[in-house]
C-alpha cells in the first residue's frame, strides 16, 4: 500500500499509547489544496434596536473589511492510482468526498495532544 502525503506537514500516526509506535509519513512535496476566490462579503450586525448589513466589522477604533470566500476545484490531487491512498487536509477531503482513495488525518478526540496541540493521530477520516 502506498501512502502519499499531500499536505505540507509530516503526518505522525501513533497506533497505541506507546510513543514508540509512532510512524511518520513525510510530505510528498506536492500539496493538494482547495482553490479559492474572494469577493466582498456582508455581515449582519444587530443591536437591541436595529439590524443592518455591513461590509465592515468594527474592531476597536477602526473597521475591517468582510470577505466572502468561494471554494473552487481541488488542485494538486492526482488521479486514483493502484494500491495508493492520498492523505490530504480535511478541507480537501470534504471537497472530494466521492473519492474512496482520499483520507484526512483524524485530529478529533482520539488524536494525541501535547500542550493542546495535535502531535499524532490514531487514524484517518473520510467525508
């Protein structure tokens, strides 16, 4: 079985409570990403007396713009290949949920954490 890591980060899989069980899957050098474009966005701001749409959000003494992100096609994901599983980000995996050869690291409750950060996963997920 070929595991191809299409993320920019090493994926550490830990199969038991023993840290010695860790296996690291190095990045392949190709990164699968969801293409995006942005356009002006709108946020609804409400108060007890009023509700209105705005292209800006007040932050301290200033305002910052709101952008709407539109998701496009997945880039950098090879076609299915014999005996190969592609490891991608959760966002990519969600966009190609019809692909049975694509998984994402399971960073949910079962993940191994240190100081709140994921340091290893115990498995993969599909969407």
